[in-house]
C-alpha cells in the first residue's frame, strides 16, 4: 500500500487535513459554528469558479473567497453572540440565518460564474465544481500534499497560540470581555483561520470531507472527553483514525470512494460515542 | 431556450415583456411552478427562521444529491429520490438532534454529521452508478425551464397538503418554537411537533430545489422571511409579507432569466439578496433596533463590547 506514490501523497495530505479539521472542529463544535464551516466549504466553489472565469489560478479564488467570507461571518456573528449574551448566555447559536443568506447569495454568484465559465473555450465547469465538492484525495501530486502539510502545521500553530483566550471567550464571553480579552477579534480571527482550513481541505480532499471531519470526530470528542486539551487531542486522534481507516478501506475495496469511506468511519465513531456517552 | 423561439427582447414596456414571456407554454409552466413553490417556501421558511433551523433546512436541501444519485442508480425519476431522502433526512435530524434535551452545540454538530453521511452516501451511489450524473450543474443549481404539466400539478397538490398541515399545527408549533419549556409543561407534544415540522420542511425543500436547485433553496426559503421579519415584528403581517416577497422574487427572477443567458436561480438569489440588503442597511445605518434576521428582537447591545 505504501509503495504507491499516490497513496503516500494521500496519506500525507490526509493526515494534515484530518489533524487540522479535528482540532479546529473541536472549537467549531464548542462555539456551535458547524454551519459556518459548512458555508465556508460551499463558498469555495464560487471562489474557484470566479478565478477560473477570470483566468487566474483557482486556488487564489478559493482562499480569497473562504477567508473573506469567514471573516465576514465572524463580524456578523461576533455581534450577534455578544449582543445576546445578556439574556441567554451561550445557549443560542451564532446567527444561522445571516450565514444562510450570505452563502446563498455567493452561491448565486457561483451559478453566474459557472455559466460564464461554461461559455468559454475548454468548458469544464461541471468537472471543476465536482472536484471542488468531492475532491480527489487519490489524485494529489507530491507538491500539493506537501503544501497541505505545511498549511496544516501553520494553522495548528496559530490555533494552539490562541487556544487559551479563544477557549475563555467561547465558554464565558461576558467574563472574558470584562477581563479585556478581545472577543470580537478572536471570533473573526478564528473564522478566518477556519476559512484557510476550508480552502485547503476543499482543494485537497473536497468540501464533503471537510464537513464530515469538522463535525463528527469533534462532536464525539465533546461527548467522550471532559477537559479541553484532552478533547482537542481526542478530536484530532479520532479524525486521524477515520482518515487512515477510510484510506486503507478505500484502497482495499476499489469500488468504494475514499471520501465515502472516511466519512462513514467518522460518522460511525460519532454514532458510537453518542450511544456510549 | 428552445431553438424555435424568436430572440427575446427586453423593452421598457412591461406589458409586452410579460406577454412575451407568457406566450410560451414552458414559460407559463415555469411561472406556475415557481409561484407554487414560492408560496410554500415562504410559509415554511418563515417558520424555519423563527425556529432557527436554517442549518437543518440546508442539510435537507443537500439530501437532493444522494436522492438524485440513488434515483439514477435505481433508474427511477430523480424527484422520487429527492423526496425519499428529504423525508429520511428529516427523520435522521429529528432522531439525532432533537431526540433528547441537547444543547445547540451538539445539535449543530449532529446535523453536520447527518449531512456529511448523506453526501458520502450520494458520492458512493454516483461511483456505483459508474457514470457522470447527467448534468451536475442542473443537479446543483436547478433548471426551471423543463417543467411539465404533470410536474406543475404534483407541485400544486404537494403545496396544498403541506400548507394545510402547517396551518393545522400552526398554533402549537409557534408556541413550542417560542418557548419549548412552557409549551411542554402545558402538554404540547414538542418533540412530535418538531419532527412533523422537519418532515414538512423536507417536502418544501425538495419542491423548492426543483426550481432553484438544492444549493439555492434559501433564496426562497430564508431571504424573504428574514426580510419580512426585519420590516415588521408582527407575526401575521410579516408572514403575509414573506409570501408576497417570495412570490415577487421568484417571478421576477424567472422573468428576467427569460431575457438573459444566465439561469433563473442566479436572478432569484440576487433579487432576494438585494431586497434583503435594501431593507437591512438603512435600518443598521440609522441605528434603529430592528428584529434581527433570526427573528429575535435585538436587545440593547452592551456598549463597548461590540461596535
């Protein structure tokens, strides 16, 4: 299995994406922002299409779109969460309606770019959209895998650096704000970081894998582990287990797409955790 | 656009524009279908925004993908797959997310897990099917121009059933949305009502995605409702306004798309978003406290904490 180059690349990129998604996902679930992560992965499609329509590298469009929308949702959401804190502490989700409106508008633009790009020479927008949605982890080159690994390390480093204040702000926004922690800045920064993760994961493994790895292992970790750092580590480990197990399974059964195998294991873990705990 | 049609031209005379559109049977069907869907989506969407179930609605919309893929695999009409998977998805979300007293953190995570599982299943179906799914763009972004008389009839019947059921449970549903604890204490079956609403939402989403495509259902499901709730806090008025807005947005979008090479769903989303922004921005500029898009009245913000 390790003799194949495509498999080695898939393992490198998959490990990087799984670790980042697992640890980021722990915060995403803590902050109730799974929908925001989902929206970011959808926004990647119009981003890539717009770049393709403009004739520039699609990755540029991908990163610009997800980071900009991440920061935008953060700006809206930070106000919403803190504004409500007086009444209901953190029992209400970040503003899902605003997220739905933003990403629907941007996907509407995606339709426009899809048509526009589809009219040009060498039209292959359907393939591009499909690749952005579902990715092709077995089709990565060595350079792409290395890039994924470097980005993952950078994201994890930033996340660990802001872990303490972010945790404080997520758990008790009022107290954190009173102590002078920049809650709004952290919220926006975290979502921008999530935008980077979304762009990288979408490009390497597809929006589908991103959502599954963000939500399922982290939700399982929240059920199983009490302490925050233990939870983060467990979320990363579970995501990694799902990724490796899924890749091995897909390698053994050729009819099984790798994304499906990885998500099936991740959701299976979540189901078991929700039964046990 | 069919080949036999003379080149459409947009004039400043709206009457001639509309009569041009309605000259063709396929456009009449498109207008009928989008009108029916808009009314249903407006009503259900209003309730969805009040109940803050936008993510659940989006997840149900994504069920269209495994639905269509499974239908292709089994060689049955795609709409069957849509409705079957939307119903199944509604049950799964109800079971996972509302089964017991869970925090919204767990709820959003479990909805995400349901969506990922469904998409993964859809991806499996596509690869088992072995081919490229007819047209991914149509699957994702909808196509309104090929709707038959029979489909219009089915949509109309579905809309009547969904709206009747919604009207039947409107009072307990609203009660349990606004204050689930008190409603439960008064003997309202909160859990069963939530599940019933999710099923209705699934049906409405499946119908809407025939017009806008699954990715853009919110253009009719969320945007008109959020706009109307930002305009007025009175439930009955904002409900009526939602339906009018949805209808206007849908017809305007489909109408404009007749004169342009771009798909109707793009115009529906853009028109709906423009109206939303036009309503929200002046309110935000003047600093007037309006009801947020979530349907919750904004409290006075603690100054200094947020801008």
